[in-house]
C-alpha cells in the first residue's frame, strides 16, 4: 500500500465502490483505503473487488475520523466499502451537542 499526503479540500474516490470523500483534516503520510483498496484522485477503468472485511459501507454527509482525530473525512457520495487509515477502520464522528436554549 502506498502512502499519500492528505491535504484539506482534496476529493478522493474509492477504486472498488461508489464512495467519494472530501478531506477535512489530515496530517502526515497515511495509507487511506476504502473497501480494502487504495483511494484515488481520479477513477480509471473498471472497479476492483471489495475486501469482505472492509464492506460495512459509508453514509452520505457523515464525517469519519481516526481514533486520535488526526484524519477526518466527509463522505460526499456513499458506497459499500469501509474507510480505513493504515488498515484501521475509521469511525463516524459523533455530533456535537447544541447548547441549551433556556
């Protein structure tokens, strides 16, 4: 797996499903995958096969992040693959609680 330097605003595509993401936050060189295959900046050719271990899918409009919050992605097109950084699946970022309106 090759590593890529993530830059905020970069649009990336899965090479095995319909998932598209926008980088919100990224640091360092990481191996970013979806469905077990590398994310790409432009789709070329026929899609590959999804790794069954990384097939839980993505949800439109959800933010995905690493445990430490160093990488954050926004799903702009859902698909069947699971997003992962360096082989570790990303989790959906929890929504922030709104302040009370007393």
